[in-house]
């Protein structure tokens, strides 16, 4: 699977297990899979919900800050990647070479 960096954690609220992510590039949608990676953080999860100013949102774009409930502790400065699944056709990933003739 490919990973595309989309932002960085700017705040973490441990009591509610929410990370605030500032998107620097691309976009995030509810249902996307993300990876949070830092010096001591390294986990993946699907985004179940997102909020901007305590209002639910389905999609956020570069330049916005969004609150995301996380499954593990995130730390300020952690990088956030969106995981792009490979498309599969007949057991082959697109871009992957098949068996030699």
C-alpha cells in the first residue's frame, strides 16, 4: 500500500483521545485509513469521525485543522499519512508485473 503524507499532529488531548491534525497537503475523508508516525508513535487506523470547531465534517483539505479520535496516543509533531490501497485485478496489483511468460 502507498502512503501519502497529509499533515502533522499539532495537539493531543489524552482524556478524549483526540489528535488535532493540520493538513499540509491532499485531503482526508471519514473512512480513510491513516498512519500516525513519530519518534515513539507508529499506528494505523480508519478515520471514524472528524470535527472542525466541534462540528462534524466528512472531508477536510489542505490548510485546515481537524480533530480526529485516535486509537493510540499521538504526539505533537507526529506525521500523518493517508494510506492508499492498491487496486487489484485478477490477483495482481496495478503497476505490479505479472508472471514471466
